[in-house]
C-alpha cells in the first residue's frame, strides 16, 4: 500500500507531500509485460486475458474483425475495428460500423488504397480547401467524402468505440 511522505522539491526547495509507491516503475512494467502473451497466429501482436476476456495490446487489425483492447475511455474498455468501406465514390458515402451494443465512437481514421491517410472530420476546418477526402463517424456509421480525384479507390476506416454492455 502506498504511503504519504514529505520530500523536498528540487526545483523550489519547498517541502511537498507525495505518494511513495511499494513498487518501482520497472517492477510495474515487468508485471505488465509478464501478463501479456504473444499471439501464435499473429506474431508481434500481444494480448492479455482479464477474467476470461481477451484484451489486445496491439491487435492484428484484420478487416471487419472487432477487438477489445487494453485501452480505456472514461473507465470503459475500448474496442477497435477496421471497417472495409469498399470503393470510394465522388461525394458522400455512409457505411455501418457493424458493431453490436455500440455506445460511443471515440476515434476514427481512414486510408485510401492504404497510401493516403484520411483525417477525421475533427482534425480540419476547411473541408473543401484543405482536403480532397475526409472521414467521420457518428451513430454507428462511418461517413466518407471524396472529391473526384480520390474516387474509385479502396477505403478502410479504423474505428474505436465503447459499448453499452461494459
């Protein structure tokens, strides 16, 4: 259990109260590393099992497969899914994320032909002037807008979200 101790702040010279932890940062890192397992199906991808549920540290990101991650958002597990959006069309296209019990989409990014990274709608202000393609998400759907120069390219969206069931 941590205990409160008084130390001298090296910058100000004033006393300060801090929590003294029972374990060093290295011990904590070692414990986290010991609880993760490298996937035999996806070498280089690691996961842990928490109460019988697999949580990925770095999921393999297969298309249209949902992964529960070790990441948390407001205390809830974060899920991630790489959604195949098909070919982009000139104009706006809407695709369902296809996740059961989806509560809140917290992040979305995308790619065209796995070359150009599409910004999320929140990362720019002048859609027509700055970007020729963008991606956004709300209510369990991904929206893609493409100008004519980006039409007919394969598009994927990486969506992070929470669920109502957690």
